[in-house]
C-alpha cells in the first residue's frame, strides 16, 4: 500500500520545522488512536499512516531523500508534459504540411540531420574520405534490403514507427559526428526504477516493468533490498547500427508499515505510558502477516528498539535479517488529573 504525501497526512507545510511536525503528529495520533475510535474500522489504518508519516519526516536524512525524490518526480512530470506537448505540436505541423503540399514526401532522417548540421557540413570532408564512406553506406543499404525482418522487431504501430524514426535520427547524428564511419558500438543503457513492496521481496517475486512500450521481467532474487541495482543485458535503448544497451533497474521499496534497513526491517509499536513504565506483553504484526509476541521491558522510553531475530529480509546466503520494533510512547486521548498531579509533583518537588 502506497503512503500518501506525509506532509499532507500530518497537515504541515514542506518547510515545517521539527517541533511543528512533532506537535502535528501528537495531535493527529491522539485524534485517530484506535482506542478512541473503536467504532471506526479504519482508525488503525489512519493511525499507522500518521506514524509512518512522522517517522519519515522526523529523520532529517530520510526527509531529505523524500523531498529530493519528490522534486525529481515533479521535474520528470513537467518534462514529460513538455515532451508530449512538443510531440503534439510536431504532429500538428506535419499534418498541416502534408495538407498544404500533398505531393511532397515525408522528410527522411538523413535529410533532417543534414538540415540540422547545415547543407555545407558534408563539404568539410575530403573526396578521399567521402568515397569510402559512400561505398560503406551503399553496402549497408544493400545488406539491410536483403536481410529478412527479425521476429523480435516491434509491431508496425504508430509508437513503433515513432521510435524507429527517433532511432534513425540519433543514428544519423552519430554518423555525422564520427565522419560517417560505420563503428560498432553499444547504445546507452536504460536507467529506470522499480517500486516493490516488502511482500514482493520476501516472495522473491518476478516483477513486470513497463518501459517505452516494452515489458521487462525483473527477478527479485535473495539479497534484494532497497537501492539494489539489477542489470538486464541487452534490454535497454535500441539505436540503429549499435548494439542494444542494457536496462539498469534500481529497486525502490514503497512506503508501508515496514521500513527497509539493509536486510533488516523496522516497524513502530505504540505503547501507553503505564505500559512503558511497568512493562507489558503484547504483539506486533510481522512482515509475513502473523502476530509476533513482543515483551516491552519496564521503564521503556520512546525510540527504544526491541529486536526480533529472523523476521527480516532474506540475504544472498538465504539467512533472514531481523525485525526491529521501535517503541512509540503515547499519552491518553483525555488528560488524567492524577497523572498531571504526579508529573507536577515530580517536576516541582512536591509530595502529595
């Protein structure tokens, strides 16, 4: 389950300070605590969501990573919108040009490259260099005409034709830069992110990632964790006359009840003040879906960690990490006069 924007969950601005975030979390946690909303079946979900949002924003490093990822996502979204708008304008221009001059054929990739580089770009090469290049290009065209179509080529769809045209343009630019010499090289790698859940990693599932109209199968092998980079050979960018690049997939764990720390998992356990002082026996939901028994020691403070061994992620050797349970101290929803008097006597040195 993906987490909503933590700032929106807590109701604070993105430039809010730690004290403001902490105060907002306390107010929200009291308001949505399951003990105070027993008739609401979604109270525990809202309470967990508030705790996850606070855990993210209270940690400066995690908050910085989230803010940076949010900004990058906004930039990518804006670039995608601009790209789509540019494609729409280009399609409109081509349509208008076709309607105005129906007898003229579409501009080839080589003509477009010549127009970009200028009509006099070819004059910079000597006659001795131009002749071998022309022969090589002629040989390439003859080979391409004789070669049978590859069964792995994409279907003749508008998206496939646009991708082929873009590849021809890039190939033409590369040939111009290299002096029209046919050089065997590799296309750039395709970098992308794959968002998974803790359950996906525990099951070592085979995920499907849609990129540029193609489906990539990404296996989550043992040892996969947040930030793991998986390289898929020859499943990246396609460029004419170049070897296909690789797909470089970075695994990102979606926000949820568990935070990934290497092969360990972290989760929060809300504890009332009386149970924190006196200690108690309780349970916490484990990553496999079962309730795990937890012993809260007497006089436990907030942020104290209880380690449950063997309930984390599986490492490359087949061993599971630990589940780290972090105690979160909560006050009651309504003030208690006896507790207030006790705290006042402890702070001011009074004895009742």
